[in-house]
């Protein structure tokens, strides 16, 4: 937690805000914490320099503060592109732990962006560029952990969902054309293949856990050695 505080006030505020949602005895602190979080988010809009933990903070807020999800994910994508996080994929494949972590965060942003756009009829911001087409290479890295496979399973799902959105985007308010209708079977097949493929692949990790002691927990949001969970009662009491 001290590392998070030193790196990003925004990340600290995001953790406390979301923690107050999950700890009933601290629900009364949520309005105060959320206001502070939003104040820092607003200030960050005009900051010239950002930390990678600022992006993590916005991802946490986007996933848990549902009324703000679209705005927070969009802001996170803008900061990430300013920092060049979208360009880390090839260096990650070359074995750089730092860029592997940045590529992982870019995948998370892709999920955020598509989850909070396609489901509401909005065009996503991040397009399907190289990392989305070559995620299998990412998973072949010795740096990949179980969480990366689960993360990429969602990336691959939204790649399919994006194709569906692009196909039917112009027909959302009207009758589906015969040409578009003929593609439904193909999309259904892609979704079935996705479900069968990842059910098998992810089950392998469950089987391994049954026969081997579980590895130390690892988050796909925070790098190894920087696990940040929900805050203890003592820490929140000091607010």
C-alpha cells in the first residue's frame, strides 16, 4: 500500500473508494471517498505527466463505479496512449518484464473500453491492432501467468463481439438486411468455438490446482510483488 501511495494519489483514492463499497462498516465513507477520487480524476485531465498507476486507478474505478465507467475508461485509454503503453507489445514478446506488464495493462484497457462501449451501442476507442491479433504469442511468454490466460480469453471474446458490432452497427434501429442476416450463423459458430476453446484451456489450470499447491496470488492489474487488496479496517478508520 505504501508503494501505491508513493506512486499515485489517484490509485490510493481508487482503492479506498472501492474498498468502502465492499466493507459494510465503511459504507458511510463512500460519498466522501468518491468525491476525493473524482476531484483527483478531474485534476488529472489537465496533468502533463502521468504514472502507470494512474491508469490502474482509472481501471479500478471503471470496473466498480458503474455510473462513471465509460468516462473513466476513456480517460484511461487517453493517458495510456500518451504514455505509449499501446506500443509495448513487441518489446514484451522480446522478454522485457516492464513492457510485458504494460502490454497486460493494454489488454485490460481493451476489455474496459469494449465492455463499456459495445454493450451500450457505442463504438469502442481501441481498434483491433497487433496485440489483439497475436495474443497467442503473448501467452507463450515465460512471463505469462494464469491470470493472463483469463484476461486474454476476454480479449478474444471482444474481438468477436467487435466484428458483430461492426457488422450490425448501421442496422441497430432498422430491419437487418439479408446480407447481414446471412452472417449470423458464422458469428454464432465463432462464439461457440470461443466458449469450447477457453473452457478447455482454463479448465487445465483448475485441474493443476487440484493436484498442486496453488502459487502465490497474482493480479493482472498489479505486477508481482505489488498486490494491493481491500484495505484493512484500521487504515480506513484513519480517514
